[in-house]
C-alpha cells in the first residue's frame, strides 16, 4: 500500500502544480495576479490628499461607497484599448472617476467624444503632480478606493475584460 | 495561395497524427498486427505534411508576403535573407509550428530506425508520440495559426527584434528545440513500457541512444543560448539564473540522470520504475518550460507576445499529457516491480548516487524558479530569487557530483570495494591538489577549489581509459592495441565527464576576469589586465536595416599588436531600437571583449573586459556534446543491438 502511495505521489505533485498554474493564469486574466508588477505603496493606506480641477480627495470620501479612479490620457494608445472595458463597467453602474494625466483639456474632451465617456467625474492633472503622489507608473492605471477612503487595489495597464465581473461585484457589495 | 497550402498541410498533419495515435494504440491493445503496422507510414506522412507546412511559412517569409500576419509582424523587406529564413522560428506562432515539425521528424526517425523493435512496443511508442504531436498541432491550428492573413496588407513588416538578428541565435532555437522535443522519444518509450507492463534490458538499450541524442542537442542548445547572452547582450556574463535558463536546465539535469539510470536498466534490469519516472519527468520539464515562457507567468528576456488565453490551452494540454502519464504511472508502475539486486558500493550504487544528487539539484533549481511565483500567488509577497540562492544551494550539491564523477566509472558492477577505485586515482588527486594550490595564487579560495575539482574531473575521466589499456604496466604497443579496440562508448563517457570539467574550469577561471568602464577620446589609451587598449577612431557605417557607429580599438601587449576590435552600436530604423555589438578576440584561454557605449563631447564610453578562461565554458559543453555523439556512434548502441541481445538471451536460456 505504501509503495502504491509513493508511486502516486508524482501525480499528486503534478495535480497541485497544475492547479496553481491555473490559478496564476486566471489571476493574470482578471488582474489579481501580476508577476511583473511592482506592488503599490498605497495599498491598505488612506487616499493621499489632493485637490484637482474637477474633484478632490474630499469629494471621493464624501461618496461613502467604493469608487474606481482611472488615470488616463488622450495621447495614450493602451487607453484606447481600455476604453470599451471602462464603458462596460460604467454600464453596470460602477462609479469610475477619471483623472486625465498630463493632457490638455481640449484633447481630453476629444478623446472622450471619440471613445465614449465612462467617467462619473473628471479631473485634470496637467502638471502630473498628483500622479507622483500616488506613485502612478504610467497610464492607464486604475485604483479601487473603498467606502472608508482606503486604497484597496491597483492595476497597471489596460484593465482586462475579465476584470469587469469581479469589479462590479466588489463595488456593488 | 502558398500560405493556404501550408495551412492545409498543417491540418493534414493533424489528421495523420490522430490516425497515428488511434490506430496503432488500438491495434496494440487488440493484438492486431495489421493495425500496428500502419504506424510507421503514418509517422512518415505526418512528418512530410509538417515539412511542407513549415516550408510554406519560410516561403512566405522569404517572399515578404505581408498579407500573412505572422510575417508582417516579424519581418521586413530589408531584413537579411538569413534572418528571413530563421525568423520563421523566431516568432511565437512559427516556433510552435517548428516545435511540431521537430516532433514529427522525431516520429519519422523512430519509424525508420525501429524496425527490429517488438511490433507492439513500436506501435505504442509511435502512437504515444503522435498523441502528443496531435495536441500541439491542434494548439497551433486553433490558438496560434502562423498562416492567419491580414487585410489590407501593410506596406512593410514590423521587423524582428534586433537582438534576435544574430547568427548565434538563429541556430539556438532549432538545436534547443531538438533537445526539448527529443525528450518526447524516451517519454514515449516509458509510456509504451507502462502500457505493455514490462521493461527489460532491451528497453534500456533502446531508450539510451534516443535520450543521448536529445541530451546532446539540449547541451548544445543551452551552451549556444548562454554564449549568445555573453556576446550579444554585452553584459559579459554567461549565466544569470534567469527563469527561462532554469527552464532549460531542469530537463537537462533530468535527462542527465535518465542517461545514467538507463545504463542500470540495460546492464542489471534494476531501477526500472525510477527510470520510467525520469523519462516522464524530463519531457514534463521540457513541456513546462515552453508553457511557462509562453504564458506570461515568468519574467524573462525570452518573452513572446504572450496571451493568458493561449496559456490556458497549453496548460490544459500539459495537464492531459503530464497528468495522464503520471496517472498511468501510478496505476501501472507497480507491475514493473522486482529487479536485479546490487550492493550499495558498486557501479550501480555510484549511478544511484549520481541520480540522487542530480535530482536534488533539479529540486533546488525548481524551487528557486517557482518560489517567487508561489509566494506571489499564496502569500501575495514579491520575492526575487537570484544568484546568491543558487550559489549557496547548487554548489554544495554539485561538489559531491564532481568528486564522484571520477570514481564511479572505475568501480565494478554488482559489488566492489571503494578503496581499489580510489587508489587508482592517487595521481589524479595529487595533480588536482597541486592545481588547486597553484590556483590560490591567482584567485580566491572557492574558485581555486573548483579549479582543483575541474582538474580532478578531467584527469579522472581519462583515468578510466588509462586503467583499461593498462598504460605503463604492459608494453606501449599492447596498450595502443587495447586503446584501438576500446568501445567508442568508453570514450563517450570520458569526453562527457571531461567536458563538464572543462566547463567548471572556465566558470572558476571567470572569477579572475577584470572589467573597466572608461570614457576615452579617440587616440587615448587605457591600461587593463596587462594590455594597452587604444581607441583609434569612431566612424559611422550603414547596415542593411540599421545604422551603426563603430569604434576601432587596437589592443597591444608590450607594444606588439594583439588584435583590433571594432565594437558597434547599432540603431535599427524600423524597430527604433539600439543594440550593442560586442567584439571579442579569443585565443581559447582568454577573451578580450569590448563594448561601445554612448558618446559625450567627442569621447566614447567603452566597456573593456579581460575574461580569463571564459571560452572554456562553451568549449566544455561542446566536448560534453561530442562525448554524447561519440557514445551514440558506438556499434553496440546501434540498431542491431536488441536482436543480438535476444540471441545471447537465448544462449543463456539454453545454458540453464
């Protein structure tokens, strides 16, 4: 019996390994697993103070519900890629607030006219200083702020379609 | 039209593979000889269809057919012809098709050379090969079709990554892939043996040449990759414990273990279950390597345009292949059971020791490669595992391998004493000690120790031959006649073991390497490692698809011109990427290595290296591969062997 168990061990190990790799691949698709990513220092911390033309930290906190904040720019090609995903989230009633990073207001408006406007609120960070405070590494970048104003999650790059379900559930609950 | 032909040929290959998987396996199960005999012809058909398919891809690439998406994304009209051809396996889609092609060719090789094999074993081996080929060909067709069209076609292609436009890398994938894919053959033999429920000495004799051939290719492929990173990336290093490098090292270690344990199966009919597991393991690691590189899970310089959806398909495929074979192993391996007995101190014992150590190294490297991923998945922690970990864990395990390597071949089968073997090596130990002591004058204690180990391994490898020809104990003439009649396999072992020694010497010698980054104006001279490096001039040059800046550096020693190096910095126009082209002067014991960096105010940044003994690293790998080839050429391993063995078995049976 022991011998049989021993001979079945490689199968067991392969099974566990396969399961773990599947979890990683799923995570890659939904954005919960990112082997390349550098963890954000903001996770688990309150939103830093900011005041932008459009909205401020106080406006976000006043919501008393989770909010998604998306850094984007009209000059950014991956943002074009991401636009349909954000629209899908918007249609599910998820509040997305946009911060246009180093972008001229007119150009931002043109971008939203071309690719749709998923944003409940729109702010402009033309000098890019707020992005530095947040530790934004590039556009697009997405943050999930909970009802208490704590940063819960960050995603670098265009949001994958597979993230829509998870995010809308998270924000709804 | 041609791409459609290629597409069709690919589909045809899948049909062949399915037939080749189902008919012979069913035939072997039912004992129907006619069904079993269909296998070789189907294998040849599959290989032919895949060759046509890959030929069409090369044709599309050479003809600059930018209506083919794969060509448009990876080629350019200005790309040199060589890279248009080799670019066919440079992209993800092309390389997967190429992978299938090699698997198909392996199947054809088995079909051609396996006629003396028992009919059912032959049918099963070919069936299992086809089963794995079927999965990968299906993946190519569904998830990464290299013949997909794009319309409207772009005016020109996007060109290949300039780093890959290099003759070394042009041939790195085919050789490495032959090694990876070649492991499918021992795997197929292992699965066939599990299905048959029987393993004997003949099985070991059959598996070994195929493993050896794949192992030679894998050794060559890894060495070529390492050499490429040494001279193309321009960092002057040769091994970075990069996850993808590790992914190629894992099957190599497992295959090395398999190579040795198969000897025990062949000679003593022992270690059968273990050998089967190693054969499955070597192929499983080859496959997982491909999967990890392509799924985007591993961070590496080797990343292809990765796509998690593709990853899920490959993972499913691997799950079926590896999971299925290990499940079969769990169910059927107990049947293989009882085997020849041997004492702990014997040749068999030494080979078991080799297996334990090699598998421990495999486990350590696997842990180091996977730990960051699992830490991220389970603990959400970002950890990176680098050279310090591997140096601390692999070296202590490698040291006993080095020591045992020289002793093992001198021990006799079944039962022996350790002392006589050690006594035969007294002169080797003496010379190794002297080498070690001399080395401490030039380098630190640890590299000096490895220098001594290298001497021990190289001389120890020859000690076996010296023993066998009884050199200096019988007249020289008789020794020479003994040398001529030695089986080639003996030289194979010697070269294989000595090759590793040469590589270790190179790695230890690299600890004496010196480098310097300097900012010099044309005309100025730098002193480094006893050489005078003079930057003579800087000029522009035009290449086929790049513009280059070339520095001319004269290297002199005591006023005598040693060489003139012309390192380049190339700006590729289509990919807007700059690469550095290091230039190396080698005399096989040291590399003089120069890289041209940025320029400022008329002065250029130069990185100059004097890499002592660096060439030995790759030379050693070459010697190892040559040892494998030598062993492969041995008559005893060739096709007629099982027949003769069967006869001698009959003789033995008659005697009892």
